[in-house]
């Protein structure tokens, strides 16, 4: 081929030289005619043209052969290329400038859910999720023309079933021609999984960063040479420095100053040990002094090598303050617990003792170390107050320990180590931890003294109540026997004796006589009279003191009242004199059928009751004397009144016995009308004195035989007023004043002295007015003889509703008039 090529070149050169000469001749100003130059040029063209033709023809033949060979080679290469394109896992797509798909490999079609060749001719816009990606294809071609290549781009394509896949494309320009028929080759790989992983990593990194900066504690990450490589915002705020200020600093520059030795640095320890380390530091440079807890842990790579150290810092100043306060409180509580007067112990939910204070140990007679861990219920709370077994299920403390519900028990019994028992009151409180009951604390106290005091107070109150009842009996009753029975009942109840009696002293005979008894099996009254000089009771009288015999069965003293007393089986005896106002009124004896040793309180109360009994006896004697004196005085009063009435009858020339008759008849009629007995005596006295006012009337008027004139009559009508003025100052006769003052008043109001009407007139006066008229009509008078009872009865009836009360008239008429009153 090389010789041929040389010949062809020579021919071409000759031809070209001929043409050049011809051109020069043509354009240069050469004289007309054929010159040598023209001939030479023509010869050159003639010599070169055949050679050129021959050369081109030979070239054509050679090129045609070569073209066939190239086409064969290209065909083989195209087949191989197509095989490679369709078998590669990479996506390959060829699109024109309009965005139409020219070709797409099978990997791309399969990934997008299409059949082979189905995408050819379709618009790429249908595949791109973002329309802007498809619309940028023309601009992409221009960029490829100018830049020659483009950076990788991630674009989202939609599959046939609607899924989205992320493809990382590489773009290349296949053809460039003036007409602009550029084809763009897109070669890509499916990075959907990688994209998701990258997004996840980014999300995780964001979450980690958020968590890192949102932690309560300050966190720093250090290199193995203690240089800070990262810090969170909490640590920056805690230290008062920015992140930029901290990164790059050594740990010792931040945390370890003069007060914190470097050898205590947990980073140093962690790097050496490869384990977690913890230390508490007091950092003077932070906020004037701050307690920090610093925890460190190694960060390792996949090979297990320490690549960083994480530093967790917490401000524990408040915790330290709380701990100090807690220690103080615990110390304070311990002082209280150990010095408390009440017993205090704790139990768990099983009832096992967790602690016990000295007061409780002392009261229970135990050693704390020996009872801790044992069941308190078995040790000292296994019975109730009355001694009956107390099941654990009924134990209030166990209920509190298991439920947390508080309990207050006032009547419990605890047992000491020596087996003795004592009453207690206790309070149980549940120990609650995070909403769960962990046991109970019990606070108790020995109430033995309290119970004794309460019993004493109760006994004293009962004694006071007994004395009060005796006082009431003394003041409310005038019967000595009733009062003495009340006294003896209170003695037996309050002094817990089996029998008691009261003997009265007869100072004239110097003897003691039975007055009242209680609790005897026999009748002590049958024992007869005791002589003061011959009885134990007499010893109490003569000595004016309490006398006691502890054991009657062994004493040489002899009761005069035997053998009756031998049946009583008495063992202990006491006698106390009944003294009031310095005078002995008798003796109080009390008996026990058992051995009895009285205390001072018992003896004091016995003497107090004896004094009360003496007062009762003295009052009874005074009352009897007073009653006797009063009776005598009343009799004297009534005798005097009767004498007055007879004197008035004689002065007034009344018929004999007028005052006595009207007095008796008034009482009889009043009793028939159910007037209370207490008022009858006053009506009787009023009837006796009904004309006592006439003592103030002159004799010339009172004894005038003829009719009185008006002036005399006015004087006569004053005698009721005189009676009132005479009797009202006398309190004894004041209740009887109604009849003397009002017996001349009339039912219709026409009477005198005040003109009272109807029920304004006292009832006693209304009753007496009828009786006075009746006796006057039925008695002889100097100026007329007595009326018959029938006539007088009719006259009485005629006065009903005018002079006399209709009810009194009705009551009087119902009685038999002829009856003897």
C-alpha cells in the first residue's frame, strides 16, 4: 500500500501544480497567445490528472474493501456492545434533546417495571418524579457541549407500579452536528437503598445531636490525649464557656485546678483501666464553688481500641446540700429516736423487727441486737388485753405494715421478755417508698401509770358522785331511814365492803342502837343494844377515831351480837364514829368477808361518808325538833285564832258557835269541790278570821240595834279593808287573807269593798260567801227566828248568778242539806 500511496501523492502533486500555473497565468497580465508557461502547466495537468484519477480509483477500491471489513467488524462489535449493555446492572438510557427515549437497556427497563423495548420512543418526563428533571434535558445538552461533562446527579424515577427509585446518573453527549441532533447517554446506578441509608444516617445523626444537646448532664468527648473534641450545650452552660472555647482544650485545663489533683482525673484512670470510672470533684472555679460528679467511659472502634473517652458531668451541689441536710436530719432523728420517752420500733411487711429504740428496749426488757429480725407479734403482741390469743391477721400493726394504712390502738397489751404484761397505747404508720408499703413504724407508750391515774380519778369521781347523791338524799328527804339506806348503799358500792350498818348513840343510856343495815345475812337489829363500854364500836366512840380489826377470826375481841354474827363469816372489821359539830351521833360499821388491807384513800373516804352520815343524823334530829316546835307553834297559832273568833262572836253578838260552824262547813264544801288539801288549812284560818276587820268598827255602829244610816253603813263596809290591813303584815296568815278581804264581794259585782265580779273573786271567798249566808239564815237572830233548811236552800238557789257563784251553789245543793257537818 505504501508504493501506491506514493504514486498517488506524486500524481496529485503534479495535477495541483498544473492547476496552480494555470491560475497564475490567468490572473497575471501576460500577453496573449500561448506561452511556454501555459504549455508547461497544461503538460503538468495532463500528466497528473490520469495519475490522480488512477490513484483515486485505486483508493476507492481499497477503501471499499476496507469498508466491508470495517462493517463486519462493527457488526461484531455492535453485537458484543449490545450484549454488554443489556447484561450490565447499570442503568443506561439514550435520549434526544426533546426528552424522548431513544434506547434503554434491559436493567433500566426491568428496574422500572417495563418490558424490553417498551420504553423506546416514550417521553422521559413520564419517568422522572420531578418534572423539572425532564424539562432540564435541552439545557443539559448545551451544558455538555460547552463543558464536555456534567457532575453526577441523583434523580428520582417512578416505576410502572408507582414506586420511586433514586438513580445516580452520569451524562455524556453521543453526537454533535450543526443540526443539533445531539443524543445524551445517561448511565446510572440504583442508589435507592444507599439514599435511604444516607437519610437514615442523617436522621440518626440529627437525633444524636439533638439528644446530645438535650441531655440533663453535661457531656464532653475527649481524644486519648485528653483533648476535647466535642461538647454539648449543657456542659457549655455549666462551665460558662462556648463550644468553640472548649474544643481543643485539655481536660485538665477545664476541670483540674489547684483543688483537684490530676491523678484523680477519671479520664486518666479510664485510659489506664479501659473501664468506667467515677469521681466527685469540688470545682472552686465554677459559680464560686460547685460539686461535680464526673463519670467516664471508653469509646472503642470495631477492633476494640480506645479511640475516644466520653466525659459525663453532673452538678451535684443541690444533691450535696440535700445529703448534708439529710445527714443532719438523720442525726436529728437518731437523737430523737434514742432519747424519745416513747418506745419506737420498725417492722417489715412480714412483721420482722428492723430497729428498736432504747426506750422500747427498756420497756420490753430486751436487747435490741437479739430481737432485730424476729417477729414482734410472737415476742410481745400475741394476746389481747383480756389475755385471749390475738391472731396475726387481726393485729393492727401487721395490717399497717402490709397496707400502709395508719392505725391508732388505745387498749393493747405488750409482753416483756420476762413474761410480764403491761397495757400500751400505740400508733402505727406505714413506710411508703415509691408508692409501695415497705413496712411500718410503731410508737407506743406504757400506760400503766396512766391507767392507774385514770382509775384513781374515776374512783374519785365515783366518790364525789356518791357524796353528791348522799347530799341530795340529805337535802331532799326528811326521813332519816331513807337517807341512811342511801348512805349504806353508796358505802357498799364505793368502798367495796360486804356489809355495813349505822348505830345511833343514846347519850342518856350510853348505848348504841341499830338504825339501818345492808348486806347482812341475818337481822342485825336482833342483836340488841350495844353498851359503849362493852363493844368495839364503843371503842370508836370513846376514842373518837377509826377502829379496825384485820382478822376477826383470830382476835380476842368479842362481839356482843354473837352468835348471830358468827353466821356472817366476817373477817375484817372497821368502825368509825359519826361526829358533827363536836358531838358523836353514832357509829358506822363496815365488814369484809375476806382479808382486806385498806389504804389511806379508802380510810379517808370512809371518814368522809361517816361525816355525811353524822350530818344526816343531826339534820334529822334538828328537823324532828323543828317539826315538833313548828307543830306546837301551829297549834298555838290555831288556838289563838279560835280564841279571837270566839271573842269576835261575843263582841258582835253572833249566835254561839257561828265562826266554828262556818269554818268547818267551808272546809267540807271546799273538799267536796276538790280543793287541794294544802289550801284547806288556809281556808279554815280565813273562815275563823272572816270578821276580824270588825275590830276596827266602833261599838255604836257594830252593836246598833236598828238599821244603819248611809254614813254608818259606809263605815261598816270598811271592815274587809281593815281585815286586809291587819292580816297582810303577818306572813303566817297572808295565805288566809282571801276570805276576810273578799267574802262580801258578789258574783254580779255589786259587793264590796272592791266590787269584784265573777272569777275575779278568789275561790275561797266565793265558797265562804255561800256558807256564811246559809249559817246566817239557819240561825236565830234578835230581829228574826231561824229559817228552815228548805227555805234557806231555796233562797240560796235564788242567789245563784247574782250574789253567789253558780258552781258553788250547784256543789252545795248536791250535798244533803240536813247532813251533820
